[in-house]
C-alpha cells in the first residue's frame, strides 16, 4: 500500500514537471530555410554568401530582418554549410574598391561570390502582391552564373510583418555591448565567454593572460588574472572593441562572432532573470507530502528529492519573454542555445533545494506530530 502511494506521487511529480516544458516559437523563415537546405544538398553547395535582401530596390528594416534570420537559421541547422560573414564581404569589397549596392544585378553578385570564394550566392527581394508581401529567394551558382534554385513564399501583410522585431546585433539596445566607438571612460571592459562583463583596469597583458585590477563593493582594490580563452572581447581605454573570440569548430567554437553575441546574450539573460521558483515550490510540496505520507519518514526523505531533481533534466526550458533583455531574442535559436545551460543549472539547483527542504520539513512534522 505504501509503495503504491509513493508510485502515485512520483507519477504526479513527473506529469507536473513535464508540463513546464514548452518549445520556443518558430520563426517566419523556417519554410524558406527548409527548402534552401534541401536544394543546397542537391546542388552540392557547401559555402554560400547571403547578400542583403531588398524591398523596392533598397534595404529596409523588414528585408534586413529576414536576411539576418535566414543566415542564423541556416548556420544553426546546417553545420556542413559555411556562410560567409557580412563583415568579411565588406572588407573584400573595400579592398577591391567596390560597394555592396542593393541595385547590384546577378552578374555583380556572382563577382562578389568569386571574391569571397563562395560556391553560391543567395539573394532575395520582397515585393507587395495584392496587399501581402512575397519573398523571392534565388540561388546563383558562382562558377557559372546560372540560377540553380530558389524559393518563393507569401509572408503576410506589411502591417503584421512590421510588428516583428529585427534581429540586429549592431543596435545599442542589444544587451551584450558592441563598442564600436572609442572607449572614452576611465575603465577597461572585458566581455567574458559566459556573458558577464567585467569593469576593471587592465594592468598587464602577457599574451595569454590579462592581469587586472578590480574594485570590490567596499572600495577595496584587488588584482586578478584571467586567461584570454575566457574572454570574448576587450575594450581598452582610448580604443575600440577588440574581438578575441575566433570561430574554430575544431575547438568547439561553432558560432561566428555575430552569432556568439546572441549566445552570450542568452547566457546573461538566463543568469540574471531565470528564477525557477515554481520548480522549488513544486519540489517542496511533493517531497514534504511524500515524507509525511511515508510513515517512518526516512527512506522517503532521500529518494524522492533525488528523483525529482533528475526529472528536471527532461522538460525543455521555457524562455518567457519577460526574462529577455529584448523581445527580438524570441525568434533566435542561438540565443536559446546560450540561455539553456545556465537556466538548466538553476532549475536543477532550485529543484534540489525545494525537494530536500520539503523532505526535511516533512520528517520534522512527522517526528513532532505523528510519531506517537
């Protein structure tokens, strides 16, 4: 009879914790990405350059939004496909004294592809059609200049599309700072690979380690060392941001610099805003009930808390919009990848705290009031 009671409570625990998991919203460009992925495989395309989409022959907020979402989705879903970074394209064009003009025809696009050693160029235009917006995407083979594929999809009305956030990592409103201007403050800034930013004075750079001076809340100055492998970027006084992070799949750095900023934003948001108190409350209530119901209160004081904690590995982390530093992250899978590890760690921690505290409370209640 006792085992049946415990089994019933554990099943109830599983069903409740599973209900907390919920996937993130799908982005608008999913269907485009799926179609392009199949075409890339069929055409043996492994390195592409995605040029900015245009609307009415110019780049607009909407066209740039779709371009950025498309690039991020392609990079996240297709590890075998290399996407040439926009800043690399700009640098090559600057060296060739060219410009990335939205009015480039396909011949010029092919020339750009050859300059950046791409197999294919992806271009796109947005056109209004009977009150709706249609996105036409083309894949052009660089070697031949021939159109080898594409996709056309109806996106919706201009008003509904305009309400969607623009995933741009170059805006000042993005949580992870991008210090393109010269740092005129009296401090140095280190942006770490865990999403934290350290305000400090860098005393020395040994080539592999920064020696820095930090000010504690009580005003006392301390010195610390940090290895450059732990640093994404550094912004020294009187200088602009220097990126130390390098994309290298052999080292596990699978994201580009721009993508990594989204990942760091996810880490930082989860660390600051994800609380997991509902998990704590459920663990406390269930494990307290099991301890009291268990009779002697000893066996049930250890097993259920451990099991409840392990169950938190199963459901997906639900990213609530109120925990995001900007609503644009709702549509970004790389942001979600960064958000998940610290959020999962906190969820496990809160589950263990609530479960064991509940068990201890249940044992105490049993000893004080029921052990007669």
